[in-house]
C-alpha cells in the first residue's frame, strides 16, 4: 500500500445568489418554483436570443477568486462548450475556456497541513434539470442559465480527509462572502473529485478518473476512498485503470462507470461571438479588494477576537468558526465590562447550552449570576494594589532597580487577593503605572 500515492484534484460548482440569471433577466432563485415558470428565449436557448452577462455574478466570482488568492485577470472572455444533452437546448454551454476570470491561487485552510493550489475560478451557466419518472423524462428549465461558479484545484490532495476539511472551509468562506447559500441539499454546491494513483516514484499517473456531481461531504469522502481502493486493486494486478467519468451510488457507497472521459477538444470550445471580451482595470480590482476586507470572514473574525477582545487562540478559533456563536458573542460585548469579556467567551465555548433560546441580555445576566462575573470595582482594585505594594517591598525595590520580571510577583499577589476576578494584563498595567 505504501508505494501507492493517491493524487486528488477537485472541481467545485457553486450556484451564485444573484437576483437574475447569468445571461437574462429571469429570476435565479428557482428552488421550489413551478416547473418552467421562470424562463425566456435566452435561457430556453431559442435561436436569435442574445445573452447579456450579469455583472453581479462576475463580481461575486472575482470576490471568491481574491479570497482564494487568485490573480484577477485583466482580460477575460466567454466561450462555447459544446455537448449534446437534453438539459442544454442550445447544444453548448456558455463557459470560460482559456481566459477565466481568476487564475493561479492558493489557500491554506485551518486544520489543513498544507497549501492547496487553485488552478482557476471561472463563471458559466447552469443547465436545465431532468426529472426521471418511470419511462418518461421531464425537463424543468427554471435552473437553465443560473450563474454557476466553477472552482478548479490542482491535484494537491492526498487523502479524503484533507479534501473534506478543504470543502467544509470553502463552504464557510462562500457563505461568509454571501455569494451563495452553498446548500448541498438544494444542489447549490456540487463536487467532482478526480482521482488517480501514483505507483512509481517521480512519474505522474497516466490516467484520471472523475466522479461526477456529489452533493455531500460524507459522499465525497466515501467516493474518494472507494476509488483509491478500486484503483489500487487494478494497479496491483499490473493493469491501468481506465480514464473515465464515474457516478457515485449513495446507497452502496461505490462508484460505477458512466462514460469514457472527454478530452477538451471533444467540446470544440470557441469564443462566444455574442458577448464581447471583458476587461477590468485597477480600480475595479481594487473595489473587490476593499469589499473583501469589509466582509466577516473566518480570518477577520478570528483577528478581531484575538486583537480587540483579548481571547486566547483556542476560544477565538471556536467562536470564529461558528458565525452564529460569533454574532451572539459580539451582541454581548456592549453589555459587559471589558475585563470579563474573555470569561464570557469561556462560557460561550464551554456552556453553549446557556445561549439556547435566550437573548444576549438574558444570557449575560444568567452568566453573571452563575459565574459571579462582576466587573472589577476600580476602587477595590486600587486598594488591593496599594496593600500588595506595601506587603512586598523587595519586589518593588527589584523592579525599581530595573528587574522587569519582579512585577510578576506583584501581579500574582493581586490576582490572588482578587480571587481571579481581575484580568492579569490590566492588573499589570495598573501596577506599573502605580510604580512610576
Ligand atoms: Zn431567461
Ligand atoms: Mn463546469
């Protein structure tokens, strides 16, 4: 087994939360709507209809691209990707081929040991939806033309666990940036892992297997694990797995062959003649940077909790990971004294049940009662500091002689007298002020 090294890459499709579809004015929110009630000549692919790109969808794709540290390309264009299937009446999908909106990114998510390279992020249109009923197949075109962002990674993943961590954090990022609900049950986030096995050193595999349209973190892990096992069995017999596209059977947790994988030339890509190429200047790229900085992302939340609220790394991580917890925590901030904010965080992390179904005000009240969290009485603290300085003349003298560490003894004494209610950092500050 040790000689076999899995090589895994990902394609992720995400439906963007714009009002209108990608190339027409029909509403993009199709979920639960009567079939074919949100269509027009453009998204039905009728001859002569002209597509007009949705600027918001382009901006959303740029935003995700920047968050993944991609380069936002100054010029970009749309291309036709041809294939024949009933969910695509035009006979081609408007997508992007050699000039995507974003390219060459990399990201290291929390919990992952390594950076993962992002090959590209581009925009395309979703297809209609086929509904199979017995011997009949029905088509609903409400989904046809919904903006679809595609994120393509390099084959940098070696385990299904690493893939799962990546996808979970990517989902959080997409939700934080509010470009999509990334709801897998509704199909607004879908995964296509490609898997191959490297069996000889320094030589890349000569084939690649792609698993289509997986819609849960658990299934993507199962599909990858099944593929790794299946491919190693073939390689162990001295054979090479076929280059193909496979489907995932959710009930049996296995993959099965669907079709021999297409090559790019099979799609006969060519530039979309109805949409002029796009160009982006420095100002519009700067706008994307600015809006990224103003968003509540995991990194921004974590930095705020550590720098502004003085939380320890662990609590900052846990609260920043959960947007609901973070919002609750920040709602409590104006209600409590600065010194007890880190303790408040402790309670939110360790006793989350106290937050259930109550307002932040009631939570703060409960927490203060249960844990005797009282804002520090400044007079009391000043008195205690005065007493400790008198009781510890040696430490005071050492400090005055330049021994900075002597202050630790004094801080410890004050904390003991205050029964841990005070915050060590502010106690230290107050003692140093007093000594000067
Ligand atoms: Zn339409
Ligand atoms: Mn695609």
